[in-house]
C-alpha cells in the first residue's frame, strides 16, 4: 500500500488543505474531538503545526481545514517531502485516532518577487 501524497506545494505559497473525518466510511461530526496535525521533514523533525478549523458540523459533518499556524508557512530551506497526519482525540474519553500518514512535497518556486 502506497502512502497518499497531496499535490506539490511551492515554497512561499499559501497552504490550506481540506479533509473529511469518517468513521466506517461515514462523515462524522468532529465537535466532540480535539483535532491536531503536525508536519515533519524526512528526518522526523517538526517543521510545521497546522491549525485545524472545523466547518459547520451541522451542515458538513466531519469537514475541516488545515492551515499553518505561522506564516510564511514554508521557508526555502524546507524543500523536501514532508510527512503529516491528523490526530483526533475524543474529548470525553481520551480515545486517540490518527489518520493515515500522507506526504506533502514542498518544491522550489521559480518566479520570485
């Protein structure tokens, strides 16, 4: 089984990823969860933390967006294929569920100001 990879992101570009939390294939309200996400380089060093923003869970259950906690999101030194996952912790019970790890290729930008 291969690791999923998102579309390459150019260094200096804004990043917003959108996902849907599912249990048994069904979009599931994430209101009762604390959701966190980190990005690590190929050496396992933490390079970015994502802020997780839930969509309106009554209208779009399970839908959330990920955006870097700090801008600019990707310094030039971070041209690499990074690993990321998303952790869902049930607030009431502390049960932890993590997404499958996925890859984010960060590539050099060509046109610079």
